[in-house]
C-alpha cells in the first residue's frame, strides 16, 4: 500500500515555542490531507482538511491561528503548533487521500509533549 | 451531522474465539462509506475493512468481516479465530459522500480489545 510519513515521530518543546510537523505522501500525490489530534485513551478528532494550493478548512472549535496548516505541494502538508502550551500535548496524525483509488492512508503519528 | 457510536469501551475475548465489535452510525446522506481501523499501542492506524453504503454484500478481508445492516444503521466488525496480536484499539469510522471524494473521515470512540491466551 501507499506510504505516508510524518516527521518528527516525537518532539518535546518548551511552553511558548512553535513546533512544525510534516506529513508526506511518499509514493503518490495527495491533493487533500487531513490532520487529526488524539489525546490519551481517546478517539481521533479531526482538526482540519488541507487542500493543496488553498487555505485549510478547520473544524469547529479548532483555532486556525494556533494550528497553522500549509499544503504547498502535492506530497507535503505541514502543521505548525504556534505558542505551544502543555494542553497542546497530544498525538497528531495526518492522513492523505489518494486519487484515483480513493483510499486514505494514515501517517504513523507525531507525539508532541509541551513542558 | 454524521455520528459514529461504539458502545463497548473494552472487551476481553479468549484466544481463537470469534468477537463482534459493535458500531452504529447516523447520517442523512444516502452515499457514505464505513471503515474499521486497528490501532496498536504504537499508535499507527491500520486499515482493516471498508463497506460502501451501496455495496450489496458484506465486506470481508481475511479474518475480518463487516456485518452491515443498513436499515438499522449498524456496521459491526467480526473477527474470526482471534489471535493474541489482535489486542488493540479498534475504531469504526465513516465518510459521507461517494468513495470517489476526498471527504473527511469521522471516528467513533473506539473499543479496546484484549485477547486472553
């Protein structure tokens, strides 16, 4: 199957700093990518839909100025957590939509810990 | 708005037994897709099985089968001959719209399955 990578796989940062997470589709072009957040022992919650070359669509309750999404190419979307706080500590997972098979492939996730 | 409900937070099953994980959904769309994913402790999301709303037959993938009852809006996952490696979180998920669309996938709360040796 297709492969989606995330970098870094884990990151620890200080409160107030910004962290960038990359999501790459390695062997296919993804016009649409999705970003999810998963707190411990909870489900995946969709944060935003990222479309190549256009602004991301954020889910209700997700601060677009805090979670900056850039989908500058067909194989790369980035999520930047700005001015991170301990409550932003979570597991962030991306998925990429593959056309024409219409499948979605998930990345391995990035574990963010904000001290 | 679409909604996925998984009413079993946790289940224990004896190895080699079959297990059914429940999932009900709610949507006003006529065209939608239902998924099951497995998430082991590593965190990766592993795709198991897909059922389209217009598919007439229940989907099967190896030891996994999806018991799709459209009128009841249920999409239960059946795992036959469970193995120790099946211990993980299992999520039911739904995407509205035809499969040929990059629509978002929404997840249920999950069921933690533990297989006893």
